[in-house]
C-alpha cells in the first residue's frame, strides 16, 4: 500500500540506551581517551540509534575527532559534547553512554523539530553505501563536501529549503562517485517521513537474535510483536550472478540492524511508490514479524502478487503486526527476482547452467528463502516443521508452482493460493529461450556477457512487452507443473484456495476447471473459500469483491484499498471501468484523481468489516496451525472435492455451500 506518515511521536526510547550500551563491550581496544591529561576517568559512548561513523565531535575546546566504526566517541565528565560534519554543526549535548540525534535537539522540545528531522534526512541520505542495516558511514569525502556547503545547509530552516540545498551536495557527491550502493540510479534524498520512521524503529525496544548469517537486531513493531526488516537470504544477484540460481549470502560481522526496508525487486520504476524501500537488483531479502512470546509457533511465508513481473512484499499491510502474527503465527514476507531478472531463459544460460536449462530464478529464490526459514526461523520463535506458504494472484501462482517442484520438497507443510492460476501447460524450455533471445535483441547485445553488463533499468525497459514465467528447465521443473500432479510427484500438502466474486478470468477459470481436476490427484485435504464481502460504501455502489479485495481483510489493513484503487482493480459494474470517487473532503481533488483520504472514505468500512477481518485471520491461521481452517462454534469447513465442490462463502457472515464451479460460471 502507499506509504503512511507515522502517528507515534517520541524523542527517544530509554530502551535504546540499554541496547547501545551493550555494544560498548565490542569497543575494547578501539580509540583512546580524548583527554589524556585529564584527571577524570575517560568514558566511551555510542552515537546514533544506528551506529553513525565519521561524524566529527569534540568536548569543550579539545581537538576534533570522528566517531568510530560503531559510532564510538570518548568523553570525560559531563562537559558539553559538540557533533558536526566539518563546519556544519549538528548540535551539542552533555556526554552520555548512548546519544542519538534527538539528544541534539533543545532539551525542552517535546517532539521532533525541523532541525532534528533535517538532521535525520541529512545523515540517512549521505550514508556511503545506502544501507542502514550496517549503520551510517560518513566518509571523509562526504564530510568535506558537506563542510564546504555548510553555509547553505541551515538545519533549522523549513525542510523543503533544506532539501534543495542538500540535493546540490548529493548531486556533487554522486558525480564524484562517493556512494557505493547497489542501486545504479542517482542517489535520492531520504524523505522526512522515511527518515523519521527509520529513526523511530531504531530507538524502539530492540530484540537480538542469532542467525546462521550473524547477529540480527530487530525492533518493537507494537507492544506484542518484534519485527525484523531486510534480512538477506541470498547473495545480491549482481554482475555474473545475474541469471544464475541464488547463492548463499555472506555472513556478516557484528550486528545487522534489521530496522530499515531493503530494496524492492527491479521492475518498472513507476510501481516503486506502492512499496517501501528503494528499488534495485539487490533485492533478495525477507522480513519477519513474530509475537514477543513466540516459541515453536506455526510459520506463514507470504509471496506477493503482481504476476511474475511486478510489486513487492515490502508493504506495511504485508508486514502488519496486527495481522496473522496477532493470532499466534510467525510471519515471513519474501522479495525475489521478477520479470526478466527472475524468469528469463536463454540458450547461453542453458549451456552454462550445468543442468541444460535456464530461467525460473525467481522461483529458486523462493526456495532459498524457504531454506533460510528452515535453518533460522526457530531463533524467532517459529517451528520449521510447520510452515505454510501463501500468496495472492501472482503469489498464489507461485504457491501452485512450488507445489509442483521437487526442489521445494519438505520445505513447506501447507499451502494457500489466493486467486492463483495453474495454466494447462507450462512453457517449454525452447519457448522460454526464445523469449530470452528476444530480450537480447531488444537490448542490442551481442552476447550474454554484454546482456549482463546492461543496467537493470535497461533490462526492465527492454522486457516491457515480454511475458516471462515458469518453464520446464530440467532443474526447478523437470516436467510440466500439471504433469507433477498427474504423476503423483507433487508436494502433497493440505491446500486451501480462495477466489473472489468478481475476480479476474485466469484465477476464476482455474477454480472452475483446474482445482476439481487437481483435488482427486492429492491425498491431503483441500478446502475452498469464496470471498464476496465488500465494505458498505462500495457495496452500495454495486462493487463486488474484486481481484485482491480479500487482502484488506487477511492483512487487517483497510487502507489497502487505496492501492487497489490506484492499481485499477476496483470496478464499477455499471461501466466496467474504475469506480468514480468524488471529492469527499472538499480539498478540490477527487478520489478518482488519487486522493487517498477520499478513496478510503468512499469504501465506508465499519464494525461489520472488523468482524470479517477477525474471521478471515482466524480461518487463515487455523489452517496454518492445524491444516483445518474451521472455527469452532462458528464455521465447520467442508472438504473440497471434485464431486461436491464444497466451499465456504465469506460475506458479512460465513456459510458452507456446494457447487462452487457453477456459482463462478454464472
């Protein structure tokens, strides 16, 4: 969904002091006293809710020094400390073992000031490698350039004016090659909202876990939940790793701060606004949301929609702590390679693969993510022996494909496909290679090596008219997906599918034609859900449950409908086009022009929707816990089979019925 301005306001959490103070144990032998001739005992502190290295500081009239790799600084007594980037003073405060940007604001200020927000924007924007997961690094070159422009960077000026001055600094540093992030686009300013959200996550209570990659520090998403963002499950698929199966990630030293979003997968940049974080090929990361008391809980792993080409799991709905995690489940959301990066085959790729095939890299990414879950989720309170994969639209299609892949065997134990599609025939390797050859032509590249040298933006643009998806690659899929079921080689696990009343043709046809064929080929129980509910405002306008409508309920996020509307999913039955939404708040901008407040208001969510949300969450998580979605005392789910096609309809109430195919065919 669209980014939202955080509602919580705080200067800093005392919990961050305890967390950062614990890092002082790592500082043995680092630096020295800033006042060797002082009679007072030298003390060490850490600057930044995330470690900030390369910031100038001094105490009193002592010589300037710079904070160390972990944000270390040294001080004596309570004499005032001043922090700066060269000639740009960030602020002053009394020495303490843990200091953040909030300490540099006036002590009497009850909330964030323009100076504090501008300082957060400055430091996060200028991070040398563009990744907050390892803290913020201010290099000498960056510090010197800021110092040269200190006269125009007035921290207490209005943020738009400050940003204009900062943009000039960033442009100069970009031209000088001062940044090392993996996004090949020019460095952009961190927005004030993002800067504040990153800070608030960093200063919240923190949770440290040990993974097979190293120590990971998450944050308090709400009073009952820990969250960890941007966890690497594979090496960045850059350079020679483009169009190759995922490779295990490099372990890291020290603590990785899982408080910032990773990049969304490379795709059409116009879609970046629908998710959080940046966008690049360096996108093989996942997010974990876990109840604080988690211990051996079921795990639900989410695959986002957008076909095989678009969108992201980096959204607030898909990581909502008030969704499945609130029902006693550890949730994982996964990002993976999309479009031409995830699903292109090519004759040269097949020749170099070692298995005489290519493509399906995005699906292999999902397997790598599930392997990471198997090896690490216990540290977050999850049970690696009870993993449910679920996804919507393209995500539901990915679930069905994983059910057919022998490479995914044993990595999941239940599956949910929401508006997913299983095509009658899987693309052949030769057909997939032809698409890759067409991409080469569009790129005007003479070889695979030259294709790998193209920027991700060039590849994404060249593939705009292509349609990459899974193929029989002799590795991930040694045979067609339907053949896997027909031959009894599928991953036969309890399965639930859902379909919406006004869904799109492909998933509707799958529910009519494929699932009745598929159920008798499986020994595990199957269940079906028919979602017909809409909020009162849209229901009164005749809007039926459109493709993706159930997501607002499964993820307990009514605001999701804003994104659904902007993606053109909310259809007016009278016209067959997007629903027209008027200017409801009198600001002169109609909802049809993209005003989020009007879009949400027009839907008219009420207490009935809250009841539907709770029912959906309970059904989904009961299935993850036991393999049976029934709710004791409310709804007894019938088994789905080809003869009866039994299902549960979820509207304002829920009811078990038969004959789903006939209902969908009407």
